[in-house]
């Protein structure tokens, strides 16, 4: 197990290097931060621009800039934002928790809804309940997340005035963004739970559990669900990446002060240090979550643990 | 039909039970009864309704959508006599596992892989006996000892995948008996197990039935097991009871024509004593019109030992890495095949027999080039595999065909069977003209006893026996010289099995085919093969003509193997001490090589490993 984790760690470091290298390089192809900063500032000469580039350090060769960034990664000094010169580390420290909390609640909402619904659909396969659940999951898959977000705002904030429409202001403000993300995830998760559950319910040990006299609840939630865990956890791990991507959009809609907003603004301003750092942190999160998934496998499945 | 004896001492009385799925009645007007201490065997082939009957008693058939159209199931529970069909699922839960317990066919999949053995046994005791977990685990250890599992204290903490099939089935029995049920339903409990393990499990069940004074309903298709276990026998066919008699009478004086044909189709070990060659036997077939006999008796003297061997296997070694260390180096290997040498002659059926882990399938797979070998030579028609180019090896795939155990899994469900049969003709470029290919497919279907119009249908439209015929037609399509039949008869009902055996023999007679016949069923092997190799942990322990091996088994392992086969005769029950240890495993640590067996020739062509 220890060897396995070390191997995965090395893979993770390698993956992070590749991601940051690609991102750092690609963003430099998209525009000049000096031009962005001076937009609408009137008479700017080429010499002014060169001075700005010099000050930002973007006139140096790409690899020099990249290695500086890598050095920053190791020493936890990500440099300063091109906009206002705030420390990038501080910006991320402020934004990361809001995003992670949102991601956590979204996942939780999705799991809480999709597991019972998926199991219900599997148990009543091809019956009315199953059809209804499947139609709703299809609907959930088909509409865009920002549309759902806007509708929620319209109903709960504007019409009924129950929830704050935007910003991170108190615990009530978590509800709409998490529910929006949660429902989008639920649409796919319900189908996944249903399919894996159907397969598991055919297993002989489920019949054995029933023949023991166990209640249907115990059969489903103890004997069957635990066996569905491996494919579910794998998928949830992969889904985490998509979740972070989705959060960028949702954070914009709800004006949520998280990594998504940070990254969005940084792209607009070609704020290289901020963008590099946000993307690196997000990809690190995804890699860590999938590493955690590999470890959790062993916990839920003795066949893997005792290998 | 005679009414079942419904005396007051019955533990369970099934009266006129009719069960349907949708519009289809799968059990109709079925009656029988079981007393405490009695074993009732319900015998039947696939589709007889025997498993539905057992699931109906537990009311587990409800979950798959069964409707009870009529009848009663009266059970003498601790609350007095109850009609199980009238109880709610909730009331049934108090009976399931507590008063009526069940053992299922597949020990490999009957236990939940994510819970320990101890937790799975304790669960029943906690549920029905109100025990605390610790107390229940302690009781679990006692139960495991009761089913003769050595090392019960350690097994209680292990997971199912760490146990062999035989051990898992013992665990299942322990679990079923945890609350000392009055009635045990055993649905084909030994079908998936090796014969020596089967003999152990049957002995344990018989032993416990007496000490716990249970009634047992034993569901099986195997007449040998019936003779071994039953006091009384119910024979079912297509949802109906066709006959009910005490076990002696069923075998000595079967009344119904169906029972008679069923018994005549069962290959009996020892039936071929005194014969030099395998024999094609007439088959009794039972259908709506009655019983009739098909085919003639013929001595199968097809093997040509004058010719050069078709296949020569020399010192073959096949190993698989199973465990790796931190650096990815193998630490444990399966020694599947260890220096095996054998020849297959034209027109000969060579049988490989042995239990799981003996390496018999691996030899077949290596000859068919589905598996790489680590050492040794295989020669086909005088040419070594090692000297062949890629093209020659491909051409060889045409000459060697494989037939698998599960005919359903080996046919593509989305292609017509005609397409599947034509595929080897196309891939090997034997025929190119579409019309000629179709003609050839029709001939092949006709040859295996199906009609040309069947070619347009899909695999799910056929029965198991028909599917195996299709697989044989496909194997014949490329005009092979050797067919490797790997447990090709094991999934079939005995009556169908007898017909397929004859088909194999007819094809051998016509085409001079050689068969490598891989099987664990000693009685079938005795009927079909010219020579037999008995394998144990990847090595040959005995090799000789059919007559030498079956009439004069010399190695102790061969003797044990033959002794463990249940005979379809209640007077010849197996008397075997219950073995507490498990059979040794072919998995070994790297560097720990197995000792090579040396052989002596006890008669011309009869080789026996020295012990």
C-alpha cells in the first residue's frame, strides 16, 4: 500500500508539472498583459509598454518565467498580481475555501439525492417510478447550469425573497449555488447509481441476504450499496474535475468570491501569476481527490486491500 | 396423480402449488411433504420448475414477480401451522433464515465480497437470536467448526475471496444452520464443486441433518447425488410432478416413462468395465409423443496409433505471475502446467481429467495458442510451434478448434448463428462465394441436428443444447483436425448431454477427428475417451488407456477421484472420511519449485507417478 501511494504521488507531481507548463505557455499566446493594463489609458507609447513589460517581468524568456513560477510553487511564493500588486498567495487563500465549501455542498446534495433515487429506480426497474426518475434525470442533463441558476434566483430571491441572490453572505447564500451544482451532478449520478445497482441486485449474495430474513432496507443499503461503492467512487472522483469547471460558471452567476471568479478575472486581464497559480491549485485539487479515491478503494473493498 | 402423504408429522406440506410468471405457469399443481429428519430430493432438468419451487417456499420468488395462482404451503412453524403463501413479506422475514434456511448453487458468489465471514454469519444471529456482535462471532466460530473447517478462529476474520469454493460452501452451510432451522433448502449446493469436495459437502450435510433433526429439500439435476442423499424423490418436468417415490424405488422401479429415460441417460461410472474402446450408445429421448430410442450401438474404434501423433506435447511448462512486490517483480506464481508430455493420435479422444487448479484447461489453451508457454514444445503434424511463422500459426488456428463450456457466452448475441458459423469460413478464406458459404452453413447445421432455417435466428432463441450444437457446427466450419472440448458438456442436462456425446462420436467416425476432451465428469470421460490423463496440480499422476485408468486405477489420487463420484444407485453410497484440510493450491512463492513426479510403467502404455 505504501509503495502504491508513493507511486501515485510521483505520478501526481508529474501531472501537475505538465498541466502548469501547458497552461503557462498557452496563456502567453493569447495576449499582452501590458496592453490589457493600459487599455483606455490614452497616449501610450511603445516605450511605455516596454517599461511595463520590464516591470512585470514578462519580457524575459518563457522558460525563465516558468522556472521562476516553479520556484515559487516550492517556496509558496506565487508572486504578485499584475492588477494592484496583491500577493497571489493571499488571493488564493481568500478564494480557495469558498470554492471548496461550495464543491463539498454540491457533492453532498448530489449524493443525498442521487443514491436514494438511483436505488429506487433500480428496485422498480421499468415501472412508473423508474420511468419518471429517468425522465427527470434526462431533463437535468439537458439544460445548462447557468439557466437553472438564473431560474432559482428568479423564484427564490426575486419573487419570494427567501434567499440572497448573490455573494457569500451568511449560510443561506450557500443554498442556491450548491443546489444548482448538486442538481446538475445528480442527473448523471442517478443513472450511474441505477446501473451499478441493477448489476449488484442480480448477484447471488443479494438473494442470500434476503434468504437470511434481512429487511429490504438492509439488503439494499448494507449489502448492495457497499458493493456499488467502487464504480461510484471512481466516477465521483472523475466528476470532481468537471465540478470545478462548472463552478467557474456558477460562481460568476452568483457572484461567489471563489477560485472561479479569480480565474475568470485573471483571464480577462492576462494576469499570468494569478491564473497560473489558480489553475495549478485547481489541478492539484483534482489530482489529490483522485489519489484519495485510490486509497478509499482499499478501504471499501477488501479484495484490493488484501492484495 | 397420487396425493402426497399428508400425515400430521409433516414439517412442510406443499399442496397443489401453482406459480406463474406473467401468463406462463412455471409450476403447476405441485404437492409434496417433508418430515423432520427426512431428505426429499426434487430432481429435474432445466425448466422443470424445481428452483422456482424452492424460492416460492421462502417467498423469494415474489421479488422476481412470481404470482401464486393456487395451492398452499403449510409450514409447522414455532407459531403453529402457517400457510406461507398467506403471510406478508414482513412475516416471512421472521421465518427466513430462522426456521427455513437456504443454500445456493454458486458458493463463489453467494457470499458478499465486502464483509468478513464472521460478520456475515453473525448478522443472522444478531437478527434472529438477538445476540450481541461479540457473542454472535463466538457462536460463528462454533458453527464453522461444526462444518469441519479447520482454523475457524482465523477464517472468521477473513473475506470470501480468501477462501476456496469448497470452503465458501461450508461457510454457507454454517450460515444457513446458524439458527438451527427446521427446514433446509439446498439448491444444487454441490454442482459447482469438484467431486472430492462435493463428497465432503454431502457428508457434512448428511451428518448435520441427523444431529440437528432437520428436514432437507435437496434440489438437483444429478441422479448420482440423489442416490447419495435422498430418502424420497420427486421428479419434476416442465412444472409438473411426474413421479414421487422412495429413493430405492426410483432407481429400481421407476414408474414414469420420463424418469426411466432420465435414468437411462445418466452415464454410470463403471458401466464400461470390460470394454476396450469407447462406445456410442443409443439414447432414449422423451417428448410429448412418448419415449423412443435414437441411434445405434457402435464400438468407437477410430484411434489410429500406427500413424504419427497429430499433436505432441513435450515437457510443457506454463506459469502465471499472480503476486508482485513493490518493484513489480513477481513473488508468487501459479504453476498451472509443470512439464507435461502427451500425444494425441489421429481419430483419438484423449481426456484430461482433474479438479480445479489441475491445469487441464491451461493445456488446451496453450495448444490453441491462447496462452504462452514458458518451456517445452508443442508439435502439430510433425512441425514444432516454435519453428512456425506467423502465417503458419494462423493457419493452425483453422486446424485446431475450441468448444467452451458456456455455449451462450461463446456466441455473439447480436449476430445470427448462420453468421457465426460462416465466420471461420470467411476468416480462413476457405470459401469466397457467398452462395457456397450459405450452402456450407446449411450443411453444417443439418449435420449437427438443426435445420438450415435456424441459421437466420439469434443465439437467445435456442436452448442450451441447441447452442452447443451451433458451437460444434462453428468448430467444424473450418474443417479442423483437432477439437478441444473444454467442459463442453458440463452445462447441459443429462438427456441433452447424451445426445451431444453421440454427435461427438459420430463426427469422429466420419471425419477421423481427434478430440482433446477436458472434463471433471469421470462417467462421461469413461464413455467417450480412448486414453485418459489424470492431472493433479499441473502434473500427470496417471496416464493410460481408458480401461487401464478406470479398471485398474493405480495412483491414490485417481482412486480417490473415482471413489468420490456419486453413483446413481442408492446402494453404492460414498463412504469417505470428512477431510478438514483444503486441497493444496498450485500457487507457490517464486523459487519454491514443486517436486517433479517421476513415472513408472505398470502395464504397456499405463504410466503412474511414483509416490
